[in-house]
C-alpha cells in the first residue's frame, strides 16, 4: 500500500488531468475547434432525418433536389390547386400571403435553402462568430447562407418579421443571391436598396417590408433548418412557389404529385369553363362530373395534346382515379 503522501499525489494528478480534459472540451464547444460540433449549419444526417420520405436526388449536403422540369411546371399552376392537394394530405401550414415584392407580377419557383435569424445576443454572437472563423467563413453572418446557394434555389429566411434594421440584404447581397440562384428570395423580414435590387436581371424576391436602414441587432442562428415563415413551416428542399397572391411551400416528397394534381385540376377547369361559355353545362356551372363528361374531357385532351405538361400516362392515371374514385368509408 502506498503512503498517504503518494495517494494524495495520485489524486492531485487525476484532478489536474480531469480539469485539462474539461478545459479542452469547453474550448471545442466555445470556439468551434472541431467541425463535428458545428451548430449553425444543419448536418447531412439532420437533413436526411427531416426529409426521410424523399427518395429522389439530393445535393451533397443532403438537401432534396426536385427536378428542374418540376420547377418550370410549377409556374403554370394556381396556389389554390396546390394548396387543396396539400390540405387533403394533412399539410395545412404551407401558405403565407400579404407580401411586397421586387416584381409582384412575375412568379418564380425554386428549391428552398432556409435560414433562421434571431435578435442578437452578445454571448451567442461570439460563439457563432468563432464557429464561422473555424469554418473559414468570411463577412457578416447574413452573407453565409448566400454562399451555400445553388442555381435554381430560393433563399428562404425567417427574419422574425423585423423590417427597421431587419433588412437582410441590400443591393450587394442581392446581386450575390442572383448570381448564385438566377431565381430569388423569400424573407419574413425586410430589405434595403429596393430600387437597385429591382434592376438586377433574373432576380425576384418577396419580403414583408422595405426600409433604408442597415441590418442591425440580428444574428444568423441556423442554415438549412426547419423554419417558420409567418403561418407556414418550411424545410430545406421544399419547392417554393411564389406568385402574385402569396407563397406556397410544397414538401419535396409531395412536389411531383402536387404539381400533377394541380395541372389536372387546371385542365378540368379549362374544359368546364369552355362548356360554361358555350352554354353546355346547364345549371352545373361548377362541374356535374359524370362518366360521360369525363369521356368528353378525354376527347378534348386528345384534340389538344399541347395542353399536357405531365406525361400522357400520368394524365390517364389521374383521369381513371377521378372517373372511378374509391368508395369512401363513412363513420357510423
């Protein structure tokens, strides 16, 4: 057995080692020395977790990548028709209205890259700045998400509705977004340099207000995390459809079916409008869809194949489903 002095020395040595380990771990968390402890940008595993239903292509960081063709097709459908489909599938929190815009009359669509901002707090800002330095990031945190953008993206940011000193971009950052996306942005917050941003080619943006003040007392807290835009919930990779009357955020996993369903509804409406204009609908102005009417609708599509944006096989499947809906089960 060792002497009391030896035991004391051993305990002292263990205590010193324990303190050294704790100090090293604290430094890692505080200064971002280890990339695995990164807090601002969501990891690939986290994005896969939130978008696990998506089976299509992804960006290297894990964000769902809906097709370019789908982004183009989305521009020709109405918000109501998409919203109806999403609501029927349990997605009731995907729309936000009452926007200002650079070009309110010009719709745009793209894949969401999300960012979350909060009011600034010194200790939080210090930790985030240290993490950015360790990751080699430059400039203010409001430029970090812009550097992550890809062609076809829409930069979607929750600026908690702040407009005065909540201007997430001016014309310099606006040009950066345009160069990276050729699309635009949706901000639940404000912008400055509105006049200059309007002059940028291939660029549009929706925002809650304009103010000449500079961005202040705000801090980026997350990139590609789930965020809230007014009454809507947005995940990275959502298909963003911005039109004159508002913005709808379509989950990537439902995007193709939602757009096809909206296209089908648009076609049935066009056929029905024509019948109304010709006085052939009687009093059934909103439909009266019988098997005979669906058969006439099929012939109308045969005569106007240019109206189809989806494949003919997709159209036929949707028509079959509409003509022979499954029997509904009613609660007793």
